[in-house]
């Protein structure tokens, strides 16, 4: 651990004590001074007496601590210099090795030879032989040995990679212009001219892998710091006040130059007061508003608006007097009308209410039924009537019940009226 030699006045402890000191120094540098205090508290067997200032080997401990920190700084500097030197030049990506299996699984030699032989057989005879081979081995009882033929097996990827390699080699043997034969001939020519050509390519590949490893480690560290910073924010202290929606126009619209804090402080009082004023809106008359609404409305909206503006017809039985005509009723007129209404009421036909049992004029029967069906006090009577007249359960609404009762009573009243006539 300690690369330099201690000074002459520093006593060197025995090997057992020296090993304890060096091991303790490494832990103290990693965990800080608190670890040294912990060692002193647990010093029951006097194994860590060198931590005490009055111990004879305390000077050696201080020297080891100093030399360890120096060597650690040198290692950090070397690592930083290596990373900087690697990042200084962007190393181009080397050509992929077609016949290299990077993640080679742990497998026995006999199983590997069976996989290679089977892959060569499939590469020559075609993929359709896989199913036949599986069935053949199942019939013989050796299906476990050839489980790698199934796609879900862990060694199936290795089997497929060997099939691809054997097919590429067979194509290269049959085709003189294949890229594998071309690359191989070029490599042989380079070796003839430079015996270190392959070694140089291997070194460049190693540097490229090392550079990628350093950059990947740096990216992972950066992402880790971002996650730590994100987790350190107390998000529950924030509230969403408003969400601003940006459309396509906002993406291309030219924005004004953003103001800095100094610009805001240097603004005059007049500019500040103008920012606080609300924009004035020109008053518009009702006619202008209607014209503006007509301009921006569609033809369907105009039709609906015109239909709404049309004066509705008067209600049935309602008389509209001419302008200037008095609405005060005279006594004679009132008396005549009351007499006429009495005569009319006597001659009006009456219908017996099926709920209350009362005789109701035919003209008022609809309103009477509607009021009864809406009155909660007659709910029980309504249920009794439905239970009496309908033996099955009904899911009709109140309006449907009203129409059914009205139709039934009118029919009954007509039959009774026809039966009374001679």
C-alpha cells in the first residue's frame, strides 16, 4: 500500500502491527475521522494503541496515513488524466466481428459440440428440419438433450448464432466476391506489409470500448445526480395554479425580448402605471351587437335566432284586445258570463275519477289526473289502482300511467254514454 520508505527516525512496527495499521488507514480514509474514534472506543485488546499519540508506533501511523492519501490522490489524478486523454480524441467505431459471441453462456464441451453439429445440419438442410428433428428425438427419448431447438430455451440464441455463422461461411466458399473473403484477403495483405496491423486494430478496438465505457459511466452518474436532485425537491409544497396551453401558432410566433430584473427596476413610474391600467373597450349599442352577432353566426344560428324572435301565437281561449280598449269588466257582462258558465257547467259531461271517485268535468279531467299523479298524498291510491287493474308488475312512467288512465276512463265513459241512449 505504502510505496515510499519511512524516515529514519520513524520506528517500523512488526509485521502483525504493520498489517493492522495499513488496514486501519484504508478504512479511516474511506469513512473519515469518526471511524478512528470508533476504533479507540473498541480498543479492548490494545490492538489499536498506535492511534494514541503517546504510542511508539503512532509516528508510523501518521506517516502511513499521509502516504496513503498521497497515493490515493495520485490514483485519482491518473484516472482523471486517463479519462481526459480518452475523451480528447473521438475514436471511430471499429468493424463488428461477425464470428464473435460476446455473451457466451456457461456450457459443457459435449453439449457445445452437439449444438454446433446440429446448427451445421440445419444450416445445410434448412430450418424446416428443426420440427422433424424435435419429433425424431422425442420418439427416441432424447428430447432433453435437444431442448435448445425450442425458442424458449436459454441456449436457443447460441444455436441460432451458429446457424448464421455456418451459412455465411458456406456462402463465402461458394461466392468468390463475398465480403468475408474480400475482408480476409485485405487483412492478409495488410499483415504482409505490416506485421503489427492486427495488433493495431486490436488496440484501436480496446480504446474504443474503453472510451464508450467511460462515457456510459459518466452518463449514468449524471442521470443518478438528476434523480437525486429530483427526489430532494419537496413536491408536496407546490400547487398547480394554472396550466398554459401552447398551440401551433405559439410555436412559430415571434416573442418579445424577455425582461431582466434590472430592466424592471429601471422602468419609470409612468411605464409601471400603464401596465396596471386595464385596456378601455369602446361601448357598443345593441344594434351594433346584433349586427356583429349576425356576421359571426352561421346560417343555422340565424334561423334559430329568427325563430326565437317570432312572437308566439296566443294561448287557446285567450283574446287579445285592440289598442285603447279597456279591460274593466262591466257588471252586466260579468253577470251574463257567470250565468252562461253556470249553464255550461250544468250541461258539461263529467267523468268519474278512478283514483278519488269524484265526478270531474271532461274539460278539466286531464289537469285533475296530472295533479293527482304528481301529488305524493295520492301515491298509495295510485299503487292500489295499478295493483287492482293490472295483475303484472309494470315499469311504466308517471306520464304513461296518466295517458293509460285517461284513455281507459274515456273509453268507459263513452261506453256508458252509448248504453244510456235509447
